[in-house]
């Protein structure tokens, strides 16, 4: 049977991201909400890969046991000193900031599978040429979060020059229920064990497209709006500490003055045209940079490896 899997999805356990001076939660969605969204998108296998954490993945796996139409695989997107690496079928968290080699070794020690997410990204930490020296099972030739025209194309070109070396993976890299379902991986099998075998035998197929811009805007509005509500409640003293909720814990740790600044920033951002304008501005920047890189893609490929025989 042809099955659908998403090998790269985040939950609210992915920590806090930074954009210059701005800080924002990487995701606000609970593990159970992500499982429900995966079922809505007719995914059979869902790999939860939070940044440097397996807490959300363990919770999602527990929650998914009530259903027989979805299986959850415990993973982690590890921030190594050489770029991000995904470990799947993990039993223990792997700490960040280790070298890529050491991270791969620790994934293997647990019997896990190694995936290179967005390996040639120019705007998030990626392995780039380091990929070629590592023992990696699969690479994302389609990362749904990369709307620029270079990153996925480069991964695809490099993969094509090494036929049979890596499983070709399509993943949403969704940080929200709204950005799931656009990119995924298909394989022939029945369950998560068969997905693992398909990756090892390089029989996976990448499917879908990067996420549409309006869905990404909607995600940013949801993140800012939820943050706005939480900060407001914290300032009125009605946000109760909850060790189970990493977002509440983070908000309560921020000094009051910074929280007030956050409220003002969120109000500005939520003013109707601004999320779209911010998105257009970031897309323009990405496209400009991607175009330059695309113009030189043949030379870049030549530099990292010889042309394949014709
Ligand atoms: Zn990710």
C-alpha cells in the first residue's frame, strides 16, 4: 500500500526563535493538535522533530495510541555546531552544540535514522558541503518551509549526482497546523517500520510543494496573537505558572519591561496590512538572494564535486 509520511514537524516544545532582536515561539501548537492535523491531512506516519527536545514527540506518540490510522515516530531536530540534523526513532534526547559527526554517532547509538533537513539552506543553519562527508540516510530534497527557489533545487541537484546514496525526502517542516499537508514523503508499506526500511533502501518519494505564502502569514499572525494574549494575561497576573507549558514558563521568565515592549510590538504587527507587508519584504529578500545563488549554481556544483559521467 502507498503510505504518506511527514518526517519533519514541530510542536510548542521547539523553544523560542530569534529574528534580530525579536523573539518568538517556534510553534504554539500542542502535540495533540499536531496529531489531529496530521490525520486531517491523511498522513499515516507523523515524525515529530522539535528543536533539541523529544518531549513533544513522546506526548504526541502517547496521544496517537487512541487511533489506528496514524503512527508517531519520535524524532529531534538537533542544532549541531555544523548545522541542523534530524534523528528519527530516538529513545533519548541528544544535546545541541555537538559536532555533526558526534550527533550522527549518538543517533546511531540509539538505533536511529539520520536525515539532513534543508541541507543547502542559506537562511537557516544547514550542513551544506559537510553533508558529503557524513553518514546520512536521507536528505530533504523538498522542505515545505523553504519557499526560496534555491535551497530545495540545490538539494535536489546534489542528490541526483549521488544516485542511491540518500533517500529522497519531502517534509513540511511545519511549525503550525496551518502549514502541514503541503509537502510529504510516500513509500510502499504498511507502517512506520516499513518507512524505516524504505529510507534505508532509498525507496522513498518526495511529494508536494512548499507552503503557500498566505498560510505562512497566517502562522505568524497566530504566533503573535497567542503571544500577545499570554503576555497581556501575565501583566494582569492571571497567567498561572504551568511547568507543563513551555510557552507560559518562557513568558513568565521575561522581565516586565520587555513584556510591555512585546505587547507594543505585537499590536503593531497585528495591524492588518503589516503581516502581509512583512511577508512580502522577507520574500523579496529571499528571492533576491536565491536568484544570485541560482545564477551560479553550476559553478557551485562543480566546486563541491565533479560532474557525473554522461
Ligand atoms: Zn525544522
